[in-house]
């Protein structure tokens, strides 16, 4: 019984992870094609949006929307875990330094963690505001 339950969790995370990874590559290529920069802005944008999305999703589903824990695991760990790219961030940072692009490396090394933490906070705050707004709208008006 236990192995079957765990197996379904792994399948859910794996399938969602596949979709998150494919989304990351697809958007990364679009961003690179659109901007054409040598700076790894595609990874920065994906990390920033991933931090916002994960924080927003978890806050909303833990505080307002009741969803199946397996779905939360699939979306949070699977899709968004595969979508964000901190390992790529580390390698690209090293490559910028190795290529003697010190200022771009410094900007990238500072912008990514600060921006991700800021957008994770913003995602949580946006979800909380949405919950508060819906709660106020649901309360009956007194005559």
C-alpha cells in the first residue's frame, strides 16, 4: 500500500517536472531570440518568475484554496522545481567570471538572489491580498 502511494507521488512529480523543464527551455529560447543578449537574462527571468510563482502558489493553496496534496507536490516540486534554474545560474556565473566579464557577473550574482527573494515575497503578498479581497467580497453586507 505505502509503495503504491509513493509511486504515484513520484509519477506526478516526474510528469510535472518534465513539463516544467520543457517550459524552461522553451521560454529560455524565446527570451534569448527576442533579446539576443550575451547576458544570461533568460535564466534570470525564469528564476525570478519561478520564485514569484512558487511563493504565490504555495501561499494561496496553503491559506485559501484546498487542493489535493499530490497536485501541490506535482506543481510546486515537479513543475516549478524543474522550471527554476539555480544550477544553471551557478554555472553561468562562473562562465561570466572565466570570460572576464566581471561587471556582468557581479550584476548577475546580486540581481538573481535579491530579485528572487523579493519576488518570492511579492508572490506571497499577492496571494495574501487576493485571499483578503475574496474574503471581504464573500462577507454578507449588513443592512
